[in-house]
C-alpha cells in the first residue's frame, strides 16, 4: 500500500508513470531561484506538483499541467547540470526543472516524452 496517495481508496487507478522530487525554477516578482517540489506525472498526461511528498493525495496540487503536445528537452542555457525544460502547448509559460542526477533527468524526460506523444 502506498501512503499519501489515492491508490488505497481507488485500487483500480493506475499508478502514476513517474513521481519524485525535482527543483523547479521560480521566476515570480518576489521569489527567484529554485524550489524543491514533489512532482507526479499521471497516466492521463497531467503533471501535478506539490510543496511536499506528504501533500500528494491529501491536498490539492499547487498546479496541474497537461503535457500532451508540449515541447520538452535538456536545457544548457542556465549553466546548471541536469536541467530540462517543458513548454506546454497551452499558455505562454516555460517550466525549468533540475534533477539530482543525469539518470534522474533521463527518467523524467522519458516519462514526459510518453505523455507528450500519447
């Protein structure tokens, strides 16, 4: 049983395709920098993110983004290793993510690529 998710309540719900912590670049008027967030990529191609892992299944995600048709890829423009970006089809926002390793970055890129091209 997975604690902190809806799997126990809905046993036939498919498990998320990818989940884990990533650092997300923040570019608001007040905050700039990188924030550690818990990301969950669902089978429907939606990327949910929460402040903490324990929030998944207990509170609403901070944001939900549909990845179908999005542009994803490695980004070297920020001079930081393991950075990749996602440009969703809807909206004019660019998400920058930073993984903890090359292997982790590849895991996310592969999962997101499947969501982009279902």
